[in-house]
């Protein structure tokens, strides 16, 4: 497998940064995948004298390990890490080669103190844009602690293994042979899951009141925090995760000034920008309630209370559930929400897509190139997607569109085996045999926690004025959790800036 010229040039620049000599130990066979892996590894080694290739026997064939000479760092790639995993390979080479991982010292210390043997395995697809977060986090843990090992496993290389373990969503992480987690997780989230959720509230309760406290870590929240911090006022941001729905977005081509980027890359850049300012960032924390007293008080689910002069709610939105029997029971067992991540796991199978808007039809088009057949189920009499998408969809030979139908149930045993729907005109009930159901019916705002205090419209969106102010003086809101006319990344960023300026103006007038 020959590397493309631009990838090879990019890799050559990174390899110049190696501080140690590396050994790539390959466990290969005469299969096509084995031959491609040998060629791939040898091509990398030819680019620098600091890397040599050795033959060996690893737990899986084909696979290769990345180690310094005379040391085992426990990092293995069971597959050829191209696509979204190319960065995982580059970072593994650099970190095993002596470059320190770019993480907080406190996090590194937590990793180094782990004394139990942890052997992680992560099943990925190379089209999954969430998988690299997990792969890179576990690789970092392996680099920093000899008690920890990690193997990335490409489901396309080891299909029988994926079938045997009934893996129907990636990333899927196994720890010491047992299922550990599914879906995107940050390094901090993985550590918290290992260490337990016993969180002390004293550190939070002892924090001095903020001038501006932002709740939410997506584009709107990050923008608000940056604009507030630039005013020189005490700013905090509390968020369960950084990024929100943008982390689920693959190609982004409408952020002005940036022709193309991807969700995780954009969020990494945004988080780095926030960290350039004096912002107190509190991750892995979810807000439970907000109340206006002498100061505004935000209660967290860990029981702590944060106080602030003004607050900006930027909690974004999440995928809307269809709300039928079987949806929750078979999540990650055939029920999926990300066609880019999980689509390859359904290669050659029959699947259904619920939703006839842009996201649903885009998913159906993408999946049609992978699966045997796609059935689109739309509740309304007509599809809502843009006409250009509908034209593309109808040109595909392996897609059926069912309009004016209501999903009744998703069926299965250990995994999905079908979907039942009702024709809304005839009331006739039909069952389809499918092995996967992708649900893409829009978003619902994350505002349930604040509804007792903040005025929302009938869709659950927070009502704001032109300055981002809510019905409660001193509390502002921004982004997809509000009643903004359009839900776009660039609009969320702008509304975050507006809310921060509105909060600063309010504080100046009411101090």
C-alpha cells in the first residue's frame, strides 16, 4: 500500500521530530491485508533512519507494535491506521519517540499513579471521526504507564471478531477482555470511569463568585467565554464535555475563512483558544439547576453550587429520540445515530434510516454505498431534505423511500432484527427485516434542567432578545439551546459573543 504523496510529505515532517529510535514489530501472514501492512510499515521505515522494522508474533495477525528500542510501550495497531486514524499513528510515533503528550500535568500524574494492569482494546472503523479521540487517549496512557497496554483494532480487518462480539457501534472499548465503553470519550472521562465517580464538592463550593459563568462547552459557550475573558473579568466555563454536537460533525465547509475542517479538529482548536485566556474550565460537570438570588447560583449534579454575577447558558442540543420500544434497548446493538462512524459495521446488510430531512437523506446516501439496501422512513407525506439531495437519493438503485409512515417499534433479540411501521393513511402495519436502524430526526435542546427558572418556547428552546438576554435579569443564553432561527456553528459562535457582550453591559449597568 503506497502512501499518497501529501500524506507522505506530512509524515516525513513529523518523523524529523523523533527523539528516540523506534522499532515497528510486524506480525504478518500471506493474506492481502498482511502484505499491505508489511508494505505500509516498510514505507514508513524508509523515510527515516530512526525507525527499523522487525518481524514478531503479536496477539493478532496482521498487526504491528510501536516501541522504542529495548522497551515495550504496549501500543499495537491491528489494522492500517489511515483515514481518521492517521493522526493516531503520527501521535503514537512521536510520543513513543520521546515527545511528551500535550496533556495537563495533573492528568499525567493521575495516569502514572495507576498500579493495576489495564489491557485495553478499541474496535474502530477508519471512517469514524470519534474513534481517534479514544485511541489517542488510551495510547497516551500506555506511553505514560507500563501497567497499561492498548491495541487499536480495525473492524474491517477482523470482521469475524467483530461479529462474534456483536460489535455494532464504534469506538467499542474492551478492558481486560470485558466490555468497557462505547462511543466517544475524552482522556478525562476514561480516567473518571476507571477511578469511580466519587467527586468532592469542596473545591467547587470554595470558588469565588464569577463575573460571568458559562454553562456549556460547544461553539457558543467557548465563544462566550473568550469574549468575556477578553474584557478582563472573572470568567468560568462548566461543561460535561467540550464540543457538543460539533464533535459528531464530519465535514464542515461553511465556517467563513476556513474552506474545510472536521468537527473534532475545530473543537480542538476552539478549546486551545479558550485555554489561552484566564478562564476557569470545569469539565465533566453537568448543571442541574439555576436560580437568581443576590447572585445567580448554578447547582451541579455533583451537589456543588457555583455563584456568579451573570450567567450564559449555552448547553446546545442532542439527537432527538424517536421514542419507540426497542430504541433504548438496542442502542449500539443495531440502533445508531452516526452513519460515518457505524456505517462500515453494516456492510452488506439491510438497514433502515428514520428521518427525511437533510441529515437523514445524507445518511441514506452515504450508507447506500456500503450496505445491501436502505429503507428510508419519513413521518410526513413528503421528504423535507433539499431537492439536490432527494435527486441523488432517488438515483440510487438500493434505496426505498417510505413516506407518511410512523415507526411503531424496533425489534430484536441480542441485537436489532427488524422495524415495524404503520402507514398513516391506511393504518396498515408492516414489519421489515433489517439489521440496523439509523435515527436522524433532528435535535432537541438541552434545557430541561433550567425550565423552572428560564422561559422556553413550546420546543423547549430558551427565549432570548437581541442581546441574548433571557426573562431573568443577568441570565443570558446562546447557541442551539435558544430560539435562534437557524442552528449553525457560525451562528452559535456569534450568539455566544453577543451574549457575552450583553452580560458585560448588564454587569456594568448594574454593579
